[in-house]
């Protein structure tokens, strides 16, 4: 075994990384792509942008590391989850992909709740019945765009689509399947009865195989696009959450939980069985490690909230973070609700919105930034409480993802959550590392996933610096502000719906046909 290329399809970009046979990172390249947002809750991406980014990132990675195609013995892919990528028989998208953040299918979620009790869905799939998942997104397309839906032959996730375009073979794995509301965790199969009742033909659902499966080799067209050899083996990989768990070394119940701080954010751990919260605030995915599960509590907008603020005030994120180090927000009466795109854990409502609460004349740009950092941390503290209610131990947290590079934000997390926060040598590359280990196991270069525990080292521990009593009181104030505004958000959404304030979906031209690599 020589080298493996891992692709981590995030919400905003593809990160391609090159790893040796032991998983060691040799280099990485990032290629961004856009997301189209709209007033009705739209969050769409063109799947061609993913394959174009994969092709460009692979070529750039080889150039940056001075490696040739003959040195690469495999490719593996992970990607953002809970979307709906509908393609025809030729693997051409019939419409743009509805990604995880799309919130338009609330009416479909309500109709699905009449087909099966929401409590049964949570007990059998590990997830709430919600517009956050593939089931209702696909139902929305079927009902709102029937002509496009009639052309669909496959219902895929982001990494499944990319792998299919690279190899011509359509498959999915348990980790991505478990993010659809259509996967039975205990039985390890599609919930075909629910799909049929919801009007989704079961022929759309791909075969489920292990994450480490070599699904095929690069087609000639994909090889030309990426600069690699035709026939180079492609390992299926998994959803970005479970794959990041591998990168964080979270393989079993004895490993530390971790916090991923990216565009969204989540707290997760590895377990031997699904973990169900009595209030249904948490989720459980299938792990890419066979026989393991990933209990998780995830929020919508974390790094995305900070990026929004930077764009709104016309400043650089790094400069905002530096300025935020010198002020306090909650202690000076300023709170931020980070629900810019609705919220998953702990609220599970698409109608929540972002808000600054307690603004005063002395609050400036630094205070606003600090409030955003603290608001994300407060919501994650609520997520931690939900996981503890599900019986999980969350006494300290490793932090991965792009946000983990900010010492200011890590200290805010430690102060607000009241637990030690651990920084490791692999931070934003944890997803790529997890994908690489998954690929290397699939290619036979590694005997199992255990190597992931040794591929990064602890570099820093940030202890809580805030008095626990004060931290508790400030968190109570955050939750009180959130709970006070929630009825107002819900009433506003109901009023807008009754008045027909949401514009009808715009007619869209068909997506252009592109080659498998672009």
C-alpha cells in the first residue's frame, strides 16, 4: 500500500487530503462550493459542484505534494448527511440537492406523523421525525416538483453521489442510511414499509454495504478529470459525523466524547447500543465502525453564525475573534440565540431564529462577536445535558473542526460548558483523517480502526475559568431568553404561513449535464 486520497465533503467545501499507509497526513487542499439559501428555508447545492471540487482538489493535491497518479492506491469519501440527492438512471441530478439545512418539508413531516407515531420513529431509527431528514425532503420533491421526482431513479447522500459518479456504482453505507429517517438501527435495513407509505418507491433506496467496501474503480472519465489512474479503487466511506468520530479517535465507549465545531456543531461519542433521550432531543447514527453507534446532539449554526456576523459587519473572522478575547458578553447582559437556520438539538423546530438579547449602548462589535461565541457554547451546553439525560458520560470534550483552531472560542466553550476542553494535533483535518482510516481499512492497509487513536496527540487542555455557580446562572438566563422568544418565533411563522408570505418555489432550468468528474 502506498497512498490514499481522502475527500471530506463539508457543507461549504471539499477537503482533499493525502495519507500514507499508516494514515499519516501528507498534505491537504480545500476547494469551496456555494449553497443557495432562500426565504422559504431553501438550502440547496448543485451536485455537479461536488464532483467538480473533488476533481479539482485531487489534481491540486497531487501537484502540491509532488505525487504522481501511480503512487495513489485508493480513494475514500465522506460527506455531509441527511440530504436528498435525486438522480436519474444516468446519475444526472433531476434537481439541485436539498442539503441537511433545508427546512421546507415541515408539512411533509406533519403528514408523515400521521402515517407512523413519532415516538416509534425515534425508537426504531434513533432520530426524531423531522424536516431535517431525507424522508421528508424527498416527500417534498415528490409533492412540489412531481415532474422532477418522476425522473428519479436513485435517492442518495452527498458522498454516495460522488462515489457513484467516480465508479458508476450506486451504494450507501449504514452511517449515511441512518441519517434518513428510513433506517432501522437494530435491524440494519431500510424501513421499506414507511418509505412506501410515504409515497417513496423503494427502488430509489440504494443497497447498503459496509463503509469499508471497495465499490469499484475509477472510470476512464473520472480518472481523466481527477488526474488519477483508471481503475484506482474507491472505498465507499461514510457520513461526515460518524467519520469524524473515527478522526477524533472515538471508536468505542471507553473513548472520550468529542465536539465538532464547524459550520454546524455537535457533541458525540461512540457506544455499543443506541442512546435514546426521554425528550427525544438527541440522535443516534450507525458508526462506520461495525457494531458501534454514535449518540449525538447537533445544532444547526455554529461556525455559520460567526461567518454570518463577519459578513454582516464587513470584517474578517480572525480579527473579530481577536477582539472578542478582551470583552465579556453574557456577564455584561448581552446574549445571542444562534438559531439562524431553525434548530435541531435541543429545540427541534424550524421556526426558531437568531437574536441578540440585551443590547446596550456600550456594546460594540467585539461584544457581538463574543455573544455569538457564547451563544453557540450555551446551546452546546443544552446539547450536553440532553446526552447526559440519555445516559451518556460527557465529563470532558475533545474539540475538532475548523473552530477548534481558535483558542478564544475553546476557552469560551470550557467556561460555558464547565468541562475541560482538549485540543489535539489534528483539528480541522479530523474528518479527512477519519475518512483515510476508513479507506485504509477497506483497502487492507490497516487491520482495523484502532490506528485512529494514535494518529493525533493531545496538545492542550483548557480548564473552565468561570465560577460554576455563575456559569449555571448565565446559562439559565440564556435558556430563559430562548424560551421567552420561542412562542414569538412560532407565532410569526404561523402568521406568515397563513398570509402566504413565503413565495412560491421558483421555476428552475434543468441542471446541465456534466462528466463524471465535473
